[in-house]
C-alpha cells in the first residue's frame, strides 16, 4: 500500500511516499481503508525529533494521526464494529500513522462516523476534538458561567475548543488576527483580542481557566489574566511532573524537565494558580460523544484547505506556515 513516511529524526527526516505492507491485524484491531486524514501541527514536530524522548516509533514510520474511512476487516476480539462501518479515529501515540491507504486501529480508539459528516469533515475532528474534550472536561472541569481563555482561537484546536466551551456554558476569550475576528465570534467567543493591535494580558482579566495552544511566552502571559485558584492547562509544554511519571522517564530526563518547567511553576505559585500539561490520548468512547455533538449541530467542523493524497507533503508544509483557519485535511478517496 502507499503511505507517507519519514525515515529519520531531525532537520532532514526524509519525508516521502513509500510502498509498504498492509498492516496485519491484531485481535483487538480494525483494518480501515482511509478516505481522509486530518493534519495537526504535531505531525510536523514528530519527524523533527521534538517528542523523540517521550514517543516511540519504529522507523520508517507512517505520518499523520487522524483518519476517517471504512472498516474492511476486524480482529477476532472486536465486538463493536464490522466490515462496512464508516468510522473515524485518532492513532496518535500508538506508533502508527494515518497517511496511508490502510490503517490498523485498536477498537478502543474508534468511533462510528457521524452520518451528517463526510469523510473529510470527520477526519478533521479526532485530535482537536479529543484534546479539547479532555482538557476542558477532565483537566479543567469547566463549568457553566466560568470564563475560559483559549489562545489562537482560529487554529485547529481553537476553533473546536471555543465551540465546546460555548456549548458547556462558559464565556470564552481568545486571540486572533484581524481577519479572523468574525470567525471566532461566530463560533462563540465573546472577548476577542486582535493580537496585531493589542496584548491580551493587558486587556483580559478575571478568568477562571486558560488553555495554552501556541509556543512562545503565551503560557506565562496567560497566568496574569487568571483569578487566584484558577487553572492553566498547556498543550505545548513545559511538561509537568505527572506526565514524566506516567511515561516512566529516566531520572536524568525528569530532572531536565523539572528545570524547564521551573519558571512557569514558580510564576503559577505566586499567582495562586494551578499549572498542568496535557498530552491527548485516543479514546473511541469520548470520540463517540463528540460525534453526537457534531451530529446534533452543536459543533461544526472548520476546514481551511483540502489536499489530494499526492500533495500530502505540500499540505504539511502549508500547515507549518501557521496560517490555517481551522483544519487542513488530506483526501485519499
């Protein structure tokens, strides 16, 4: 089968198309014929080696993390799906990719595709949907009436997280460029800061929680807009002690990570704010709940561009520019 792979970590990961064997199913897996694959910024970061110490891949590795397609075979222990089912899933952190003609996916990571979505729309959802769901509902425990700040509201996670937070009854503040103000307002954001003309930490105040989605000093600045007792959840680091412990990292790496997060933890302590790092995990049952919200129209996919499979490297390059409004998707069929 045809797949987009990378062969090594670093500045020259040798990304390109390869012909590889169709995956052999384990008893708890489904073989999915991939119709579309959603792209995420981390898909560009993994070949660079950014997560080499905490994520394991057998090289060469298939790229991509989100998919939607049709089940063509199931393992002997699979009970919830059958050939012909239209599904979507995240393969993130499972040592397998989505940018291939077929993918073997654990049953636990799969959900039925909402009937109201096509494959491209469904493929845009898994990682941003699960990240938002887990961050807002599990890590923050977001409640109706609370104020939540989400950086980079027009990005893939931002466009989904704004809608989910709005559905949960929160008041949402965010940052975007001038051209994207109308988009995020339509998604449910109430306090919108144009980062080209204002600094959000000088405008916003009294927030209960913040979701950090972009690199740089945004995470540290977000601490300043939170109430005492507030909670900052970062999706981009620094990694916290709980993550290091869960990954069973060696003592030297734990020490290094401790030094890296010392500044933000110290600042959070001064503000009386709790800091946590969140690393998304695949979860088919949560994805099914997210699918129900999409089917009911409470949340809608936001897609910037769709590329054909042959142009998947160009799609990744476009995503790396950081200008996408919503998601970038690769269509295989």
